[in-house]
C-alpha cells in the first residue's frame, strides 16, 4: 500500500513545529546563583536572629540588642548592605502600621512593622511583582508572653534567613520587574503583617503574579515518629480560589478544573523547577491551603485574590515549636539552632531561588489560552495569543492524566496554535511562555472555545 504523501507532509510539519521540551536550555546564571547559597551563611543569619532573645511581636521596640525592634533594625541594615551591590536598585524600609487591640492576641493598640526590601525592575513598562516572605516574630508556649526568651530559630528564623539569602544574591543581578523581599511581623498574633501587606497590595492594584511564604523550613527530624528526611519539603496550595467569581465557578465546574487553581499551578511550577535545578530535594505537593486547620502568611494573600503558596518542612518537631525553653525527662525543649538541619535549609533556599529567579526572568504568560471544542476528535487543539513585553522563544504545552497531581508530559511549540495527539477527555493541559534560556511563565489552564 502506497503511503499518503499529504499525510507525510502534514506529519513533517507537525514534528518540525513541535519538539521535545527537554531541548529547552537551563540557565547557567541560575546554576551559578545556586552555588552562592551557603549553609554557613544561613546558619549565621539564624543565630543572629536568635541573639535578640525574643522577637515576640509585642516585645521591646526600643532596645538596640533585644526584642522585635532590634531585630527589625538589623534586618534592614542587612538589606542596606546588600543594596551597595545593586547599583541603586535595591531599597529598604520598615513599613510601620497600627493594629487595634483585638481582645485576643493584641492586648493594646500596637505599632507593628514589616521590614521590606524592593528590587526595582529594569523595564518600566512591566508592572509584574513577585513577593517572598518569612515571619520575623517568635513565641514560646504562651502566645502572649513577650518577655521570656523565644529563640525562633526554625519558626521562623529559617524562613527569614532564606528570604534574606535570596535578597543578597538576587540584588546583584538585574530583573525586568519588581521583586519584594519581606520579613513580616505579627504572624503568631494573627497574620497581621501579611494581612497589612496583602490589603495594601490589593488597594494599590499591585500585579502580583506569585507570593511565596517560607515558614519553618529548617528542621528535618519529626517528633514522635523520629522520622528524619531532608530530601522532601511540602508546598501547600489552595484548591478553589477564595475570591472565585460566579462565572469562574461555572467554568471550573464545567471543565473539572478543581485541581488547577493559579496557586496549584504555582506549586507545580516549583516542583518542576526544583527538579531541574536542585539535587536531592523533592517537592511534596500538599493539596490544601495549609496544614489541617492552620494557616500562614500566604493565606491573607490568597484571601485577597493573589496567587500564593507556602513552603514548610516535611516533618515538624513539636518539641521545638512554640515551646518554653526547658528540659523535662531528659528532653530539651525550645526552638534553638542546635536542632536545625542547615544543609536541608540550604536546599530549600535553592528551590526558592531557582523558582523566584526563573519567574523573575520569564516572559509574560500567554493570553486568551483556549481549547477548541467545536468538533469531537481524539486529538486536542490549543490556541493562544502572544503576550506583550519580553520576546517569547516559544511555548510549552503541559499534559497530565486527570488523576495525576503533577504534569507528566510536555511539548514545545513555536507558534500560537497546536494540535496534539492527546484527547481532552483523558488529559488536562496548560500553556506557558518560554524564552531561549528556559525561563517560563506560570502555566495557564485553557478555556473551551466553541
């Protein structure tokens, strides 16, 4: 039987248009930045934070050596030191705000402050914003005890140290849009610092494409079970967006995209990027906003409609979390540096750095991503429009089975339309923009095109 020449021609066009996504490069500059993350540097930062005795939100704000005020001043001074190598692009401030007594964890009207460093982008037309945070405040068993020593080495000196390491390394480089590094306060008293920042961002219409919260990322030994694992870290992401509109809800239900919120796409993005750049660390995707009935500083951002996730160690140790410093039955309690795993913290910091820099150098996401449904076929046709701004090298179509938590396949295309031999009945898809160095936008889930 003679081959159909027309079929051969179209097959040739298809395979010249679509190539394996594995051919996309990995950025050597990101690889170089990862070598600059040092466990010793992270340990030094954590120990300096611990040296302030307590960083309780309501602790001393006047002392130069003890309390939340001294800690805030030191973090800002570090940001200012990083700024010396930023060619004037990094600026810092302590954003003070007042919280009224709430009858719960704020006894009297109090002034709180978030320590922020802003790295200005090089493209004045690109209004995107990325935020990374850790919470500066600490606590002991009694959440209202602002006097006792509360080292807060892991909770959340680890998250603040990771955030500061990113600020130090990334401020030496140029990125097209704004990056914000922040040590929030008031987390243990009710997420007050994060809520203040999220509400400010919403009020001022910041175009936040992602918010990453690091809270307790430096311990690898579980209490109770005694499991030790420094090869996995949890990333929490919400299911249905808090501010989903009625029309968005209808679209979610009709396309069965309950597992494809923007935060879920960010979480999967982190997993893919970590697999590409960081050895001996796997992202454990936890499909809930946070731990059972608990929350963190990403939550106010989610509640205000922003894409936000939380990094958290795989196994928590409750002997060293929210504990008075003491020894009972030969067990030493308290959140001290000696109970941390700084190599584990280094790897998680590298995951943050690879993700944050990949996004910061990425082109904008494709626009109007859709999937054609006018005919019944065993293939799927996706279409989209090119974004403005940075030149796009191509696009990656992500593919996964409906029961799979993570993307299993991908193809790279150079146009703005592609027919792929995977049925929309059996697979989910998303599309992301890619530049020549493999920097990719967040994936966009397609809507039906009739």
